[in-house]
C-alpha cells in the first residue's frame, strides 16, 4: 500500500488538522483503535517539535511497513529535537492562565508509544520518525 503524504504549515493552528489527517490515514490502512490513538499522539508530538524548529512547511508521511505503522515528519531545520526532563514539581501557588506551557514530554511520549523512533539528517533538514506496533485491525461489518 502506498504512503499518505501531507504538507502542513509550521503553525500550532494545524494540530487539529494533523489529528484528522492521522485518523483518516489510519482508517485508510484499516488500523485498530489503539494504534490509531497512539499514532495521533505521536504525530502531534513530532509535528509540534517541527513547528518549534522551523517556520517553513512541514511534510507528514504515513505508511504501513513490515514492522508496523510508520510516521515521518520532515522539517527544514537541521537541529535535532532534544529530550528534556519535564518539571514534575507541584506549584506552590496558582498557575496563571497565561503561564507558558510546560515542555519536555513530547519525545518521552513518542518513546513510550512507539516500537522504534529516531531522526534522519537529510539535505535541507531532517526527518523525525516513529514506528508503532499495529495492535489490532479494525473489522468492518458485512453488508
């Protein structure tokens, strides 16, 4: 089966679209619900990292390979994403609504939900990728 490829803008406003694109690809590839939900989380994390790295369009590519469901995100930055240690301390005062979002969870989520992941440096940027186990296949009802 062929790969599904989408170009998306490098802005946080595309994240709801990315969720829809991943769900549509999962449906195209007849993936199970667990794999679909994991794929949505992983793709959003990879795209979010790409958005932070560049302001140029990002390419999201998905396909089923021998070893699972592949998600690849290409961006035009050569800087590799960094695994951070999230701040797990409990605030002592109320956190204002406009406080910056905490960072450091993204690559840990990818690591936990995928069977393998990494970064390929390429001419003009990099591709971050993850391979997810296909845990079940969606069964369609017969007519």
